[in-house]
């Protein structure tokens, strides 16, 4: 399907009240509400459309027609990619699309199922290292998210913590993802992560945000939360 045909379909599912509400939560690259570039299609509708459109033989035309002018088209694009079952093809699609991702929602909701397969981990990790070294905000954020999603359980290695800790950025959406990563890591690999927090290896803002998010998690014990609070930078002794 062409972008024009897909846009017509999206417009038929428009919810203006939802658009106006959502636009306040997802700013454009200049920090302004996305109202003018948002159609207002609810996420469940987009996911349902993606499952169907991913099977269309001509969907590559839409995926290659970049950049998309509407947030909803980017969301749909991300969900279609997430349905791609061939690893190599999926990775090619992600690499082509990521430079055009300009908001946290599209970045975070793109979650290719095929990336979670054990036999794809080595290849994924190689690409993650490239993303972490990128100068583009959402390539870095996506790389951290992939480490968080696929390398904090049985595939965990403490060296991955250092890969993320070494990232120094002034970008809010990168720093928020670093904090999210370490808070999740504390929930899953507490003993391995604690030295990073005790050693204050993160920037002060990321350090404190990590602790804040960790103590809000139900996966962290009360005892752990009590200790983590004592590690906040700026605490009075």
C-alpha cells in the first residue's frame, strides 16, 4: 500500500480528542506539542493495522517512503517493523527507520519480536554497540532499550553496565533511558549493579533518577529501597 492509501485509512480512524491529549505528552523536536503532525489514532488500532499491513506484499513501498509527515505513520511504521520475522530484513528496516525517529514514543514502542530470539543475540549486540556510539538521540536511546530488553536476564554480562555508564549526554531522552536501564538492572541484577551506584559512576541527575525509579519499583525489596535512598547525591549525612 502507498503512504497516501495508508494515510486515508488512518484518517478514517481519527480521534481528535485523543490527538489533543496525546500531543501534550509527546513533544516535537522543538519541544512543542505535536498537534499539527498528529492524526490521533489510538495505539490498539495502530497495532491491529500493523499486524494486517505487515502481511501485505506491497508494504515495503510505505516503509521506504521516508520521512513520514505524521506521528501516527511513524508509529504504524514502528509496529509493522516489529512484526517482521526475518532478522536480517528486520534489522535493515530498523537501521533505515531510526534516523527519522524523533520522539520517545515511537522509539520505545518499536520492539521487534525477532530481536528476542537467542540465536540473534550476537548480531543484535554488535549493532547495539554501533547505536550506543551514535550522535543521534533516538539511536542511542533505542540501543540502550535493546540492552535493557534482551541482555538483563540469562544473557546478562556486567560489561554491558559499563557500556551504558560510559554514555555521557546532555540529551534528556538519553539520560532518562539510562536511568530506566539501571533501575531495571537493579531489579534484575542488583548485586552486579550496586557498585555502579555506590561508586557514583553516573552523572548526578541520572544517578538520582535511577534511584528514584528503582524505589518506585515493586521488584525492589523494601530493604534495598531503604539503602538506595541513602545513596542519593545531595543527601545530608
